[in-house]
């Protein structure tokens, strides 16, 4: 895909870079609130507001870039975007075509084979994209770059553009998680070489870290050993998460055991105090895992687990869940299982680093279970059931 780059506010391959096809119509309008001559530069100004949240900035850049590329294909600009275009764009997200132009494997953004999509977006991902773009257009409207925000015209946007109202469904139910964890442990027991054993233990640390502390993937890749500290005899994990929000999360004994197992294998003391090394590392035991590497590693492990469960003639629904699962499902799984285990909402919110309790409350399924139990008492007469 031939494209032009606008390296604001960072270098061309940085979080603020926007890719556009050659020949795209990119001019916007007069914008007294920002300094910009093109849509790409206006969007880069918006992205610069998120410099303190690199993971958020990257996610927002991805969605903005996709929209700008699509607009370029249709000889449109942000200023000429209208309500009916949004339906066309949402359909495109579910089927980016032609595939050879839009879809491809993960590659460096400087590679001419780079493509903006890995595949079609799920309904939830399409909705999230619209949420992000609605916020972008609102900001650009305040900046004077666009005169209207067509996202505000979407009918029933409370359902379509507000993820806070959805109950969390993208998680592994307890029996499936238990099977997955046992499968991960079996990989070590069945390893045929030292290298296979080390890889199995590395994956246990990745999945155990994700499940026990509920981090976002960017927090996992950024974690350092000395982020784990002892305070009054108890271990805590210091993390700076989304929006630059700092928190200290209690560290359970199970994670300390997983850390000790990996550290001893790397020839290090069991406890992590005072070590600036990465928590999650490549196979060499030295280099840190980046976000994209970690994402692909977790996804490929889910796929291998799905293959194994299918070979065991496990539930087709469970196999499908594993194939669908992404790294963020581990965070959802962790928080949901903590809620089901009786962790109070206020502590659950601290673990999740949510600023709103109603966001955390989406992980509470106990009322659903009780409702279902009571509703089950409402039955047909015995004669009717025969």
C-alpha cells in the first residue's frame, strides 16, 4: 500500500505517525485551536494529548489511521465525513477489502508490505473503534478543525457507542480456565528437552502474571523486577497504568513462586527485589518482550490450547472460546474470577485501576446467577412438560 507519512508529533514510526495513501485528499480547514494543514496533522495533534499513555496512544493511532486511509480511498476528508459514511465504514471494518490491500500479518510500519488490519474486526472491536473515533471527532470539533461530528447523529448511539453499559462477556469461565492452566502445567511435565521445559515455564509465568494481577498487556511488557516491593512483610506490585495512574497491587504467593521458578532458571536469586530486569523475557532470558511480541505469543498459545482441547474432543463451544480469545481476555478473566471469589468491589476497582465503580461492576455476574436460579423455579406444569 503506497502511502505518505506525517511524522508529528514523533518520528515517522512513532505513536503519533499517521500513514496515508499517495494522492489522498488530506486538507482540512481553518483551525484556530491547533496548528495543522492536513487531516493527518490535525489527528497527530489529538494523539499528542496521549503522550503520557503510550498504549492508549498506539490504540487510538491505529483506529484514526484506518479511518484516514479509508477516507483517502473514497476521496473524502474528516470535514466532508457524513452520517451515511459511518455505516459504510462500520461495514468495512467487518470486512476490509480487497484483502490484499488492507489485510496482512504483523510487520514493521516501514515495510512496504505493512497493512492496517490483521483481519476483520469483531462486533465488539468495531464498536470500540467507533467509540474512539467519536471522541477524536469531538476533540477536533472543539479545536475548530471540523464543523460537525457525524457520530453524534448515530441512532441509538447509547447502545452502540457506550461500552460501559455492556456486561463483560469476553472471559474464560472457571472450568475452561482450570483446563487451560492444567494444560500449561502439562507442557512442562511433558517437555522432551530443556528448551521445551524453559518455554513451558515462561508461558506459565506469562499467563500466571496476567491471571493473578489483571494487568493490561502494555503493563505486562513494561513490568520490571524491582516493581515488586516488600512493605511491612507483604509483597506489592507497583504499576503505572492507563492515563498515568499509579497503583500498588497485592502480590499473591502463587505469583512469587512463578517468579522464583523463572529467576532461578535464569541463574538469579529467587526474589526480585533490586533487579531492573524485565519480568517477561524472550527465550534468551535477557531481552524484554515487547507489546507486539507478547500479544502474538499469548494468541498463539490460545490457538495451540484450542487445538489440544479439540483433539481431546472437548466441548466445541470451549474450543471456539479459546480460538476467539485475545490477551485482554486474561484481564477480564482475572477480574471476573476475583469478583466471583468474593473480592469486594472497592478492592476489585483498585486492582483494575478503574476510576469509576460502574466500570468495575461489569465484572459482577453474581446477580445474573441468582436471577437465573430464581427464574428456574418458574416452570411448566408436569403434564405440559410430558
